[in-house]
C-alpha cells in the first residue's frame, strides 16, 4: 500500500460511549450491588432493611429513579429501576451507596453490576428471576413469602403500613 492510498482513506470518528443511545431517553436496569464482606447477613436485618427501603422510596418519590423492585439478599440487593434519560446510573448508585453507608453503616464493594433491559426482554421475567433468588439460595421455600422485598406498589405506604401521599398520586 502506498502513502496516497493511506491518506485518502476515510477515518471513522470514535463512538461516544458516555451514555447508551437508549439510556438518553430513559431505560430500565437490573442492578446488583454487593457488600464488601460476602457470606454474612448484613442487609436482611429489620433496621438496615428499613433504611434501604426508605432511601429507595425517597429516590422514587423525588423521581431520581423509578423503582420497580428492590429485593434484599443477606449480602447484596437486587433492584429493577427505571432511570430518567438525563440521569447517570453510576452517579445514582454512588449516591445511594454513600447515603446508606452513612446511615446504616453498610460497607459496599466499589463496583456494581448493571444490565439494561433490551426491548425484547420481558420485565416480568426479570421480576420473577429476582423474586426467586431467596428460594434458589435456600433461604425460603417455594411457597414462602420473602419479607425483604418491596415493589412500586409498596412505595406509597410508609413503614407502618399507612398510605402516604406522593408526587403525582
């Protein structure tokens, strides 16, 4: 190849990976955040769970995210959240971890797992998968109810079970 051929070749601009295309319009993510110390029950404790649920509810009410499901396992939560198009997922999770670390003294791992649901993935299938985690882990039986989970329907009730008024409700 001579120099003329190389200089006439079009150069493709690098892609912008700062935000996924679909994420610019809002997206639903499956999130898992692990505690630093694995294998020890740190989250499925009444006081800690209350703090995590209340923090998640406040994020939902203030429209920082749209919580569809939050299920606590002993050393990691699973969340299914909708994220507004102008939000950065990494900032949301960073802030959530900071707040819950300060209030509930949870030591989180540095990173987290996220998976954006594609248009061909069923949200109901993800919800069923997340809800089956305590059964797969042997924490409850197949017909038992896991106490450490909330969904969007639960967000309009405070921890005492009373209905609360939320924006737009």
